[in-house]
C-alpha cells in the first residue's frame, strides 16, 4: 500500500508538478480545492483520473479537519496561498487570512487529528525583502516588503512553533522564484514569454514592463517540488532554502526570451510605471548549500533552458488559439 498525501493548492503551478511527482512515486494523492463558480483545473486536467479532489478551504478549519480525518494522510503539503505579490497590496487582509492564519488552521487541524502527519509549509524568498545579506541563507534575518512577504513570515514562524511546541514533523521550504509553462500569466516570467509569443506571431507589437533592473533567483518549478518531497523524507524536520544560487535581472530575462525567437527586445519593450511595486525588494539570491548537503538536492534545469521551455510552450498555446479579427500571422 502506497503512502497517502494531501496537497492544498493542487490546481496551482507547484501543486500540479508535486502531484505528478507523488503519483509517479506510488502515492495516493488527494487535492484540496475551493468551491468556485468556474473550475480552474487546466494544470491538472491530465491527472484528474488519478487523483481525488476534496472541497475545503484554508479559511474554514472544520473543512480541513474533515478531509484529514477521512484521508488520514502520511504527508500534507500546504501550497495554497494568495501568491501574487502585487495583489497583496490590494487585498492585504485576505492575504493575511490565507497565508498566515490559513497556515495556522492547517497545523491546528493536523494537531487535532494526528500529530504523526508530516507537514510541508511553503515559505518564500519574499520574506527576506530588504535583504540583510547576499546571498540569503536559513539564518538571514527577514525584512519583508509586502503584505505577501509579511504573511509568509507569520506562516513560517508558526510552523516552527508547532514543530517545537508539539513535536510535529513540520518543515518549511524557503523557495526562491521558480517558474514553468504552468506559471500564471500575471507573473513577470510568463508575462514576458507570453508577450514574446504574441509579438512573434504578429498579434501585438509591444510589451509593457516595470523595473527591468530587479533581480531574482529563478529556477524550474519541477526541480523545486522535488525538494519539498525530499524534506519530508528526512529523519528530522527542518527549514531549507531552495534556490539556484544564480540571479538574473528582468532585463536578462527579456533578452533571453526575445533572442530565443530571433527578435531584438529593445524594439518592443516599453517601461510602464503602473507595473512598479510600492516597495521593491532588493537583491534576492539564495544559498541552498544546506539543501545540497542534507537533502542531496540540486537544480537540473538552467535559466536559459527554462525560459526557452516557457517561450516554446506559449508559442504553441497562442498559435493554437483562434486569431482575433484583423490579426496577421
């Protein structure tokens, strides 16, 4: 009999890749989904006949308790969140409810049902914000610069508290930016690769972006969910930075994406102040030495290969869509 796992946020980028990994490892996978007027299953459509979906919500602890009682999982991966940083400024209270108190509800539900369940909490490099040192490690002090970052700091430390206070196996992955063709279109990487595809196919002639000098440590989501799983296979729960250790600017991202389709980015990109953050984070670059040493984890997909993969996927997707009236391809 294989292990059983519950994933919150299974319809998101990380949840879909993690579900694939667990299924391939022989797990029974249950995904927690919120009731919505329209389903958002496009990332997991190919998995629907292999997984079980259960309605529950991070705002409703009783619904979480019921699912945990029914499934009795060996592992619980809390990936659900209000995850788009700019939107956290528009909905700071809801961001806190989901990312901070939602995490607490998960931990408390597990504590009530079975403290032997191993828990993974999705922490974030956005917790570092105005960075105190470069690169950032597990010991670097946090200085979040957005409601999202603040909420993730709460979720991180409440996980530590439940681990230390109740002896629960609760691990946190401090994941730096990780992308894929399944990334939401609101994130800068997909905004760029989708824009490049539309420009290449003649559907538009410009791409508006904010701060081109912002730097991030970008990796492939498929590599990062493998680290999540590895954390829950250890003898002792702990916290780990997961990152490539190499940072790139948004300008480099743009250059690589446009070069992949043979275009000069400077002819198409314009700066749009509307996309600037109220408070920009500084130089985010992670030191994953601990994860490499303890978990034996290392990223496999390079930055250039990742961006090429995303551009190719968006080219195929956009080309398959009906062309708008008047568009020339």
